[in-house]
């Protein structure tokens, strides 16, 4: 939105998964031209406020226009059913959530691709995303762990993800317990992965 008194303007861009977009409307309202050099655009997203009881929301820290946390749904890995053919054509991936037994992994530090940040968390589950049969992201999640041994409500993660330089996620880069569970899941469902 442009401030008419100055040359300063702000454009908002929101990115969503393609399958969540219901409709896009581009306006040509003359009154809008005083506020922006872009035409107004409205995007209607399919958003469900009811989550599957077998999943937990992964709060991203962002909020929607009503101040509610934005959550992404994952199917529980206990269900061996893969998405329908139509879902796979739309998304090109099964996104799965796997529980981690209490104490199976030591407390971890937030980070990306093995590089640690600062805050620590206690692993309780992990998610895996495949695109066209290849593993492109693994995130180990858990509540923030404090020095006194208690945990907070905020969930943190360490993420291994596909990059143009590295390609798909390599199992040798993951904690051994996570890699073995993913290899077993891949074998059962005909998915691929790198060593």
C-alpha cells in the first residue's frame, strides 16, 4: 500500500501451497490506484479449522487475520494409507508425521541441515515430506527444553531440506534412528531416497 504523502509503499505477498488456493480475483478498482501501483488481488484459501484427531497442529508462529495460529496438517504415520491418486496429482507428495519414543533421541538444537542455532528442544515427533517420490524435507520437532529440565509450550525443530546444491535429503545426514524409520517406510511404500 502506498502512502500518498510520500513515495514509500508496502506490498504484501503471501505464499501458500497451490492446492490450498480456491480462487484468485484481480481487481482494477480506480480508487486503489491512489494507494498502490499494483492492482488489488484477493486470494481465497481453503482452510480447515478442524484438525484430524490423529494429528497435532504445527504452529509456525504466524497468525491469520483473526489472530489464530497457522497450522499445517500431517497425516499420522500409523495409518499406512497413502494419499489418493487425485491428492498425489495435486500435491505430488505424501507428508507424514512419525512419533518419537520419549528419550529415544537426546535433546537437540534448532537448526538447518546439521548447522545448529541456539535454542534446544526435546524431540517428540518428526515429519517427512516427499516430492515425486524423493525425500525433500525432514523436521524433528519437540517442545523447547530449558536448562532446569522443564519444557515450554513452543515447539522447535531441526530441519534437513532439499537445496539446489545438495539435492534431496540424504539419510546419512539424519540421526540413525530417524533414517532407519524412513528407510523402512520408503521400502513399504515404494518411495526413494539417497544413501
